[in-house]
C-alpha cells in the first residue's frame, strides 16, 4: 500500500510537467486558430468587396458616360487580355 502511494506520487511528479506543457500547447493552438479564423474572415470580406467592384465595373461597360482617367485605367487593367 505504501509502495503504491510512493510509486503513484513519483508518476504524478513525472506527469505534471508534461501536462503543463500540453496545456500551454493547447492554448497556443487556440490562439493560432483564433488568428486564422480572423484572417479568413478578413479575406472573405475583401473578396466580397472586390467581387462587388468587379460586378459594378461590368455593369458600367458599354455606357455612354466616359470613365474618369483613374477608373478607365483601372478598368483597362482589369479587363485587359493577354497578347
């Protein structure tokens, strides 16, 4: 009985540092996952904004009103075909 307790205490002393390390690794993984989700959300929002802009530019195609020089240059770059 006493030897079992001594053995178990020894095992506990050996296991506790590994448990502490595992908890720290889990916390780091949770932080990384949170940052990754935030990045994916920002990327999705940016993709939607570019899609909306692209759609708006397509709707403008063929209209009689001239584009501003900046918008015209941007549209030419977006819709340019490779030589």
